[in-house]
């Protein structure tokens, strides 16, 4: 009788079942904001790596630039040494013992055009508790139609416009370049986003105004009849309109007159860059940092991130990346 038990044990221990698979960078979980968080996954039916090497380099005309390498035992890594307004390539490979995987497919991500400006929604200045619901962390605000809004709707038949409900950031800007990002729920009816000076905010929030005229235009501060010609001049505020899952570029003479040219699909993340010293404000698709629209703005006094809502809707401020986001472990 031939005893093959040992041979059977050896065969069962051989790695016929799973192979070490190439990791793949997760573009949904990876993002760059105040820092970069790069995440990757392995196929569920593959053998897990013991460690990984994340490689990255800045895109440059010189294609011979060396790759930076960082080793980790986790499936994500936070980077803090990336340059602003730059594109970077990322790739990763896994190691198990002396075996390594091929490099993953490269992913290109863009850093913000300016340092990230961190703020929360202000729950005091002009905040309308009847129409707006501010979450406890003050990073999300929702617009709801309250009783007074419904009662006020009775006046619509005589040509009265409904007021926007404003909310601003709790921190202002007096110099330098700053960038912030946020997302808007796709069901939001009408949202205004941009910047405004403290002087203009005082006028909007506290001075009594006649809103019974159909020529009143609260979003621009101008008589709506002269909007097309006056909006090119620099003002101490700029607000872009968002609604029906669209981003509307404000009117100006140097843009094509067709409405279709000014209506863009709403990005899942929107960014705003304010250059106080140069007097410019830009609106960005924060997913790829593409500038959608830029114009001059009269930066006087203190400039604030400004938002306004009408009807149902919600705004979520982008969460800054901190050490609490650090590295998903293989053991989780």
C-alpha cells in the first residue's frame, strides 16, 4: 500500500486557488483637496498583498522626471507635499513576500488652483431659521418652504417676487488667493453661489427693500432691465445660478448670446477660487479643477463665501482631508 498523505498535504498547500492581482486605484474614493487621499482596491477573489508602493509624479514637459515612492501596508495614503494648480500621475503595485504585481493603470488628478479656505456656514448673520435648516456640524444647509413662504405665495398673482434666503461662511477673506468646494443636491430648485463683500451683505440682509416690483432682481443688485449691459462692470459680489441640475454662467457681453452656451451640466463638486489682491473670482468643476467661468470682482472690505437658496435644495461643504481619514487597513 502506497502512503500518499504527505504528497496530498503538499499539493493542498500549493497556491492553485488565488493569485496576486494588480491593485486598481479607486477614482471615486480618491480625491485631492487640502491634501491628497489616494485609495486603491484589489479584486475580491485575489490574494491580498502584504504591502504596497504608491508612486506619483507631477505632469511636466520633461517626461524623464523621477517617480516619488511611498510604501504602506494599507490600501490608501494621504499626501501633503503636492504643488498647487498642478496635475499628478498616480500608480500603485502590491507585494507579497518576494512577489510583486505589475503597476496599476495610471490615474491623473489635479490639485486646487489655490490654498483651501476652510469655513463653516454662519448660523447668525442673516440665517433664516424658518426657511433654512442648518445641520449641527454647520457643513450642510437645507432649504425648506415654511409657512410664511406659502402664505406669501398669495401675492405672486400681483407680481411679487419671492426673496432668496441667504447664508454665508463664518470666516471672511481680506487678502490672498483661496479655494473652497461644495456639492449641491441634484433636486435643488434654485441656488446662488459665489462671493460678496460685507457691505453688500449688509444691504441684502438688513436694509428694507421694495420687492413688489417685477423689475427687482435680488441676485445681482441691479435693475434687471439693465442686467445685460451692467454685469460686465466690476461689483463687490458675484453669484452664479444653479438649478434643475444645471450650472448657469452669468450673462456678460464677451460671451456668446445663445442661452445654450451658458448652460452647463451641474458638476458633482463645485469649486470657487477668489483672488482678493487681483480682484478675480473663478467657478470650477472641482472634480477635474477645470475653470467654468471667471470674472472681475471688486474686493472691498471683507469678502465672504455667499450662498442663497429658493425652494427645496441642499448645499454640502466639502470636508477637508485630515488624519482621521488616514489609511484603510487590510484588516478592516
